[in-house]
């Protein structure tokens, strides 16, 4: 059992990091610890949690800007935005159920992992593109600030994008300012029953290439039995004011008619369907299984899916027009080697997203970096965390 540090504010957190750096004692950095079973296990005697840093510190609905401390639970932020008819454009997922967590994810954990939902396919849909500013503590205990609290901002080096997706290895985020968007009034889904996955990817591509503003494009190899959708089925989401949805849906339905039988999913059923896609709930991964995320060209996704289904009976879910492939299978090194091989053959990347400690400690959890990129990363790490105390070994041994 590791010692848990719960600083109540940024100053106390910075002091805790300074003390650890002086003693060269590594720290496991987390929010609510909802994704401890992701990536490599961190070897540290003490855990530094940001869950004591909570609360929305700035909310300007008219300017579409919100700031919050990084330990703030995501449901608290989403509830505040829903009350004012707004949302986070990246549609960040909730993986609490996937990891069996009894606490909700925090804002800091979401940004540190750079997790985006189905809207990632749209312009500016990546979470890091919506981070306007951050406050953070470096590995030597220095408090830094990057960006600001306005949309047009050119102050300093863009550390926001550097820290988003760094998994707590470069700094401990303490406050984040986000760009917001109006919440769509209505949502509906066109479900296209297709003969096989390649046909499904073609249907998704046709919808994404249309002028009708598709905001979600997923492919369910096994369908969605709860909604009477037999697989494989391609899903395309439209969001708009209620009065405009019927016309757009009718036009898109005509475009997709040649790809398979098209049906509509509307109202709460559509919203629930995309929450299940967003949170990878439709993957239906058993608790003992490992879960991987692969990023590939959409046209390569059907081949990846076939290889993994044939290799170990993988369960699959495709999002982002086929560019994101969720995979669930046995938590074995043989299955992991098959996933790595499939990603390499497709010239894509992989992440071991959930697995037992024993597997995560024994295998690469992300691809090896080219030497030039690894050298740049090492130089950045040396500046941001000179003692190497922040989440050591989280991404690579």
C-alpha cells in the first residue's frame, strides 16, 4: 500500500513535489485513480492525488469559457454546463465502468490522458485543441502557467498541448481552462445494416464526406441488440435544432440507401447509444479481459478486425469513422503480440488501455518511438522533470 498525499491547494502540492524532488523519491500522479489499470504500473512508494483541488473557478457562458481545478469530478463540470445549455466539444468519455472504478474521473485525469469521444472526427474535436490554458507544477516543484482564459491567446510557449496526453510524466496539472460549445438541441442516428465491415467503413466515409454535418461515425460488428440493431451496423449521428433534423436526416438517408438498409434511432435512444459508443460500453469487455485501443487508417480497420477475430476471437468496436478500433480479448502476451502485429501491419499505433499489472509490466504498452522523437522527448523530460520523479515508467520502462 503506497502513502497517499492529498494536498488541498496548489501551493501545498508544489511543496510536496519539491520535497520529493529533493529526496529523489518518485511519485505516482493521479486524480481519482480511475485508470490505474491503464498503461504501465508506476513504481512509486507515494501517490500524489489532485482530488483535493476541486471547484469551478471561472464560468463565462457568454464567452464559452470555463476554468476548474483539476481534481473536479467530470460529472460536476458536465452538470454545470448542461444547466447553461453548453458542453465540452471533445465529448470526453467516462471509463469508470470499463475500469470498475467507484469514483468518477477528474478533469485533470481526462486532459492528462487526452481522451476524446466520438466528436473527435470533427474540426477541433481533439480535447487538447479545446484547452485554452493550464496551471501546473513541474517535477522540481515550480508552478507554471501557459495560455490564458480567452479564445484568442498567444502568450508564451504552448505547454497546453504538451501537457495534454503526457499522462502526468511532465507536470502535475492544477487548473485547466477549456473552450466550450453550445449543446445541440436534438440528436438522431442513422443505422445502416451492412454485409461486412468494409461495407460499413464505406458507409461511414460516405456520411462523413457529405455536407450534412455528421458528428459521430461508429461501426458495431455485433450490432446493438438492445435497440433491435443486428450487426454489423454503421452508425451516423446528426445533431442540430429539432426543426432542421428531419430534412438533413432524409437527405443523408437517401445518400446511404445504396450501402444497406437504413433505420432511424431518435431521442433518448440515440443519446444513450452514443454514450455507450463514447464509453466503449458496447465493447462488452469482460472484467478479466484486456482492452486495447488502435489508431489506424479507416480503410485498414476491417483487415485489423479480421486478423484479431481470427487470432483470438476479439470483441471489437470501431469509432471515428473506423480510425479508432477498440479490442477486447484475453490478457495474455500472445494476444498482445497479435494486437501489436496487426497495428504494425496497418501502419497504425496501439495502446494497452486496460490489463492486469502482470501483463502491463511485461510488454510495451505503446509503440516504441523513433530515435529522433525519443531524443526530443528525453530533452523535454529533462527540463520539465529533471529528477525523473513524476510517474516514472508510466509509458515505457
